[in-house]
C-alpha cells in the first residue's frame, strides 16, 4: 500500500475501534505508531516518533492554561456561585411564563463566562434549577432539557476550553478566539430565551403550567441582596476577561489569576473544606490528564498523516472536484455533528482538524471564524444521541432514583439543539458575528 492508502485504512480502523469502545487517545496512538512503522518500514523510527510526541506535544507554555481554567471552574462550582446566579435570575424573570427556563439560560450564560466547562454547568444547574422548575409545575422534560441545552454555553462564551484547544491546534490567538465567541454566545443565549418564550406561548404543553405547588414562596430579594449574590462572579469575570482583553494577562496568566480569585471567593463564602478542596484538585488532575493524553494522541496522528501525504492528496482532490471553500466547510460541519453522536467534544476537534487544516490553510479561510463554527457544531453534538455528554452528566447528577430517563433528557434538549443549528447557520452566513469585535 502507498501512504495515502495507509492513511485511509487507519481512519477506517480508527472508527471501528472507537465504536468498539476503545479510548480515542489509545486508538490514535496505536494507529499512528503502526502507520509510521508501515510507512517507513522501521520499528525504531516509529518508536522514536512516539517518544518525541509525548515529549513535545504538551510542553508548550500555553498548555498551562488547561489545568488553571479547570481548577477555576471547579472552585466556582464549589463556592455555590451558580446557585446564587440562578436565584437572582429567577427573581428577575419570575413574572414570565417559562421564566425559570429563561432564568436558567441567563444564569448559565453568566456562569459560563467564568467556568469554560459545560460539564460543570450541567452538574451545577441540574442540582439547582431542575428541582426548582419541577416544583413550579414545569414538565420534567423541559426542566432537564433547558439545563442540558444551556450548559453548552460554557464552550462558546469565553473563557472556553475548546477555544483554548482550537487555538493550540491551529496556532491562532486564544485571546482573539475568546473575543470572537462573545457575540455568537450572546446571540445563542438570546435565541434560547426567545425560543423558551415562544414555547410558553405556542407550545405550553411542553413547558408545563409554570405555577408553584402549594408551598411557601421565597420572599423577594432586595436589590442589595441581588448585588451581593452577583458581586463575586462579576469580580471574577472582570479579573479574567478584563485582564485578557486589556492586555494585562496572557490567557495562561488569566487562568492563574482566576483560579486564585475563585479560591479566595470559596474561602470567603466558607464553602470550601479540606475534603472538598482535595476533591477539586483530584478532579482537576483527572480532567487535565485526559485532555493532555488526547492532545498527545492527536499530535502523533497528525505527524503520521503528514508523513503519509494524505493531506496534500486530499487538497488536490478537493480543488479538482470543484467543491469550493463553502462546500468544504459545510462538509466539515456535517462530519463534526455526526461525530458528536459517538465522541466527546475534545476528541472530535482532535480528529477532524489535523485532516481539515492542511486543506483549508491555503484557501484564505479566516481560521478565527472557522473556530467559532467548529465549536458551535461540536456543541450540537453534546446534545445528540446516543452519546451526548451533557445529557449523560445531567442524568448522572439526577441520581439513580430519578424517574427522568435518558430519553426524556434527549427529547427535552432537542429543541435547543435545533436552535443551536439555527445559530450555526447564522454565523456561517454572517461571519461578522464572529469577527466584528476583532
């Protein structure tokens, strides 16, 4: 077999291995090693490349941002800032049918602006918002659907771990990617709110009555109370995003400042014990190591593909086929959404970008705009069966005794996946939504 044939065979075998349940990083490393061995016919070359990939792939200073933002997000979750933000939003939207759903979206948008982790948002608001919405007469499907749907805002609104990963893989400015995500993130939040309001008016059976059960309602909060609840997260957003946009911090330094600020807030609110702090550190290590392991696998696989000559062959084939830039990007979005049915978000990015970037690099495509499209497409995959990670996090957080099934959560999240597809089309048709602030 020639190099191109080896590359295509490796892709086919990789899909089989992943469908069979093998971890994505293991599949990437195994196939890369075997691919180089076949291409060069030398076991030592394949072994040396494997060693170099592990040594070089994550040694860059920029990778320090991953554990720092993960740590910050987990500390913010422990501090109860998500609950405080939801209570304030619920107070503001209490008079609107579907108001608690809109409050969940608003609180998730604010929470996303400091965590960057959709899993943290899904876990926090499943505990905070779902019981409250069900107590007020909202249907279980709507309650869990709005939490799952709005949790993905953490991947689009800065700071976002996916934007950090995309920036590293494409050698684009992480700060520019953060800025590019602001308007699309706000647009998606507004589309969600408009969708919930419309469902309350024309599809009320999906939302429910929205009336409280016979129980004492919480007294209204004063303006001072609301400001006190919002103050910590406003300060953290100002420190992290203000520092990046003002040129005071690099993204890595902003992550360190944010993690320190989140630690101070957690201690000041007396919600951080030694046991919970240790749990946060362990979870940070688990999350960071899994991401870095995937990056190493993707780096090795990219090198193997480059050695095979497949990217150049694909580029020539695309040019000769007459697909054009639009056709290539549409095909990429479709592939990403389809992969979302079986893979997590980081794996999708690490599998598709090494193949797509060599084709797109010489075409003049704005890689910052493309990054926003890729992240939105990946977000859709977080809600689609059979493997929608946000849905599974919601289910796991509800606990084994909950009567809400996975089918209920997928059905509840479906309207929000449709709304995300609408925003993806908007950003595709109007690139200025992503580039206006740059």
